[in-house]
């Protein structure tokens, strides 16, 4: 029972739509922080083709970890980068330019608008039956709107089934919390403030960069660091 309550607490914490301003990053401070991490890392000391490729993959995964927004033709250039693209990425990094990542970020912003349109279009459609969580393992990027619509319907079916199993709140409330958390995260990416949008993009770069070095290096925004400490304190006490 204690472990179950702890799980529910963790779910609710993750669903909390905490809004916060992005960290105060600039292209200059971002490169400087990355160089500092390189200096302290045991293996990777500079940006190579291998690390650059990992950063691109991680950046896309950070933006769309469950493959519910982006299409294959939108990310293929970056998920299978040419040596020329990676060489340009490395040169740009040294010049404190993050053009490729800004391009991906803008593609994601447009994909968010597309998903919200699709969510409205499929809102009254019947949900598929006998959907399993394992159906969402090892997903490929969707090819078109039809495939994405089918995936979103399956996701909604799983969410509804999960909501009905939780007795801590009504199914409607749980689903509303899920939706609010999604919209809050989307707003974080699609914000109209140009400066904050660039800062958020650089924050995603730092997260992608850190995890590209190894499985133990991570970058936390101030908000994420606070949430992490809060969760650790809950587990300890």
C-alpha cells in the first residue's frame, strides 16, 4: 500500500502543470557550459561526429519522447545526418551557433499546432479496443496525419483505461490533469516570446548534449533541480 501511494504521488507530481521561465541561457553561455562539461569528462573532450549525432537524436527525443508529434520526413535529415551536416554542426557550435537545433525546435512548434488540430478532429471518434501498453514500445515516427490520428486514439484509450483503475480521483479529473500537463508543456515550447523561446531551445540542447556523453551526465533546469530535490526528500522522509 505504501509503494502504491508513493506511485500515485509521483504520478500526480509529474502531472502538476508547473510553469516556469526557461533558464537564462545564451549561445555564449551554452557553449561555455558545454566546454566546461567536456573538460571534466573522462572520455569525451570535444564535439565529434559521434557526439554530435547523439546530441541530434537526444534533442529530438527530448522534444517528442513518445513520438506523438513529429513525422518521419520532418526528422529524417537529423536522425540520419550526413557527415556534411555533422561537420557544419561542429563548426557552428564553435561559433556559438545552434541553427540546426533551432530548426528542429520550430518544426516541433508547428507539430504541436498540428496535433492540437488533430485532437479536435478525433475527439468524437470511438476509441479502439484491446490496446496494450506494449503497443507503444519501440514506435517509429509517424508517416502522416492518418497514422498519427490512429496513434492518438490508442493513447487516449490507454489513458482512459488507466484513469478508471485509479481510485484516488475520478477518471475525468485524471484525464483533465493529463491534458493540462500536456498543454502546459506545449505552451513552454510554442511561447511567443522570442528570447524565452531561444532560451528554452538552448535548455533542450544542454539536456541533449549532457546525455549524449554518457548515461550518468545530466542537465537540470532550475525548476527540474527543485523538483528532483523535492522527490528525493519525499523518498527519504
